[in-house]
């Protein structure tokens, strides 16, 4: 089973809806991390221009990726600059520490 890592940086105010949608889609695991930075949009009201956002990280089977990327786009889009980004990259190895070996299960 091949896995992909999906990383999204999204507006904080869209996270609750995104989590509801992911759970409704049957996604069983997600990691959330607070982040700050700037890209296309920089906050002009603080000295460094940083914007606070949430980093969303998922490990998915290749078959799940397109649907989840579409779901993130729908849940997190406001149509304004600063909505965020999504990156998808291959995972060379996926292992569960509890199992002590690489997993072959369908949903990581």
C-alpha cells in the first residue's frame, strides 16, 4: 500500500469545519499544529508581518488523496488572499510504533 502525506496550512477559523468534514468522510487521524509565517499575505499590523495559521497533516492511501484535497479546499476556502496552501508528497515508509513494523492496512 502506497501512502501520501498531505500538509495544509489553513486559516484558524476554518479548522473546526474541516475537522467535521474529515470525520464525516471517514478520516481517522489528523495532526494539527499552530504555525506562524507569511506568504502571499503578510499581516501589516505586526512588526514582522507574520500570520498565525494551523498546519494540518494527514497520512493517506493514494486512493484517498484527491477526495481529501478537494474536501480541504471546500472547507477552508473563503475566496480571500491568505486562505492557505496544500502540499502532497509521497511517503517512503509508514510504520506504527505500536506494531513494530511497517503497516499494510488500508487506512493509516
